[in-house]
């Protein structure tokens, strides 16, 4: 039974230079048309399950005004009080009135895109908060919410280890229960890509990753890029390869053994042509994803759950025995996981499980 749902709100006040998600500049008329279409999509596909997690992402959901947020959250009342209910926000459009509306409609987790406090790097990323505004806003959010995530981005061109260390100092001073970390990857169709920017040297990237892991040792490092005193239940849905709904332009979902991507065309979406691509998940694809997603978790994959789901011994999957022999994977009585020494090389290990035949 499906327990999770992602909602995509594609509107932004400004476009970050690194973002390749489905997004548009905020437009009041467009927002209301979009929300009407979103309701129709939900009514078309949602089967009424009691959800455990609901996540509103973007884009920048917090860019919506009070009336638009109220309209959105009334639409989402159909999901009936999930136990973890998250909304993504940017510092510059969080207000006390918006926080009160979030609280009123059952949101209980706030995820805040900060990325960095360094003025030079903020400008490079086209982010618009300051250290002062971020600290003030976090204090305001903590008046209403205790379950807060903040995003930290590193591996920025020309960023030094000292600059990252100073960022981490401030992130730790925020005293929030979850920190998500992202190494900047310059993707096609982004401003940075169009400006022919390049990713930093792999060796420096690795040094930065090690620094983050060492500095965030008071948090549980439960996924390669995530550190939490309170874990993200919603993201665990993805990493455990469980099915979930995805509604909104550009959203992805996994329902009834079908992985789908929604259209990024506003006209198509408003006309009710929601799905762009659907791929049926054969048992081979399911197993592939089980490894690619599950081995991102520090605890890895439970071998008994794997046997129950696929009627297959995990040691019979190609390359598993070889990777254990190479000590890149560790097999305990209950779990198969990446040796902590090789966390940084997770992508190189996971490619072993992509079926090319």
C-alpha cells in the first residue's frame, strides 16, 4: 500500500543558477490555474490510502501568497493528516503568517534551502538571503516548528575548505535536527551549465565530504548525504524503493509497478495530459533500483526483506560476492551495506548493479 506522496509547486521568485528542476517565475494567474489542474490530477489518480508522509517541494512552494497557500493546503486535505508533512521554503519568503497557515493545515516539518552563508557563493548560486536574515528567519521558524531541515551545498567553484568549515560552524549553530548536504553538480539546462562552468576537482570534493562527515558527527549519518537527529521519513520511502505518488508538473512517481515522470509543459498539464513517460518495472528493474537506492543508506539493505520481496538470495545477485571480496560491501547477519571507507565512492559501486543487457 502506498504511504507517501510528493507534490511539485514549480513557481519561484528567482531562478537559482544550479537548478534543473521544473520551475517558472511566479505569476499569480498561472498559480491559480496550476492549482486547479493539480486538484484534478490528484482526483484522477489518488486511491484514498492513508499516507504516512506528504512532501511539498519545488520550485519554491513558500513563494505562494497567503490565499494561494490556503487554496493549496485545502486541496491537500484529501490526504488526511500524514504523520510527517513537509514543505520546502526559502529564507526570503518565510513570514510568520505563512508559518501559522502551515501549522493550521497540519504541516509539521519545514525544509529550508540555505546552501551557504558566504556572500560570494550566494551570489554565484543566485540566492538572495543574508546571514542576518537567515538567522532571524530560523529563529522565527523555531517558534512554530521543531522538525526542521536545512540544506548545505558544497563543492562550489573557488570554494575553499576554510570557507566550507565556516559554513558548517554556522549550520551547527542553527541547532536543527536535520541537515541535507549536496555536492554541486553542474547539470545541463542550468545557468551554470550555459555559462560553461565546471565541477571542482574530485580530490577536493572528497576532502570537503570528509570534512562534513567529521563535523556533523553529532548527527546520525543515515544516508550518504543526510544527517539527522530526526530522520526524513519521506526520503526513506525513496531509498527503500517503496511506491509513492508524485503529483504536479515534472513530478515523478512509482505506482502499481510503474515509474512515471509528469510533463514539464504547462499547456499539456493544464489540459490534463499529466504523464510524459511511464515505464513498467520488471523484476530485474526493481532489483536494480533496490541496490541503487538502498545502498545509499548507511545501514544498507536488509537481506531478509530482500529475500521476501524478490524470492532471491542477495548473494545470488551479480557482482555482490565480488564486491564483498573486494571489501567494498559488508555483509552482516541482517544487512548488506557499503563499507564506510567507500561511502564517497558510492556511485562507482552502485554502477555495478545497473543492468546493461
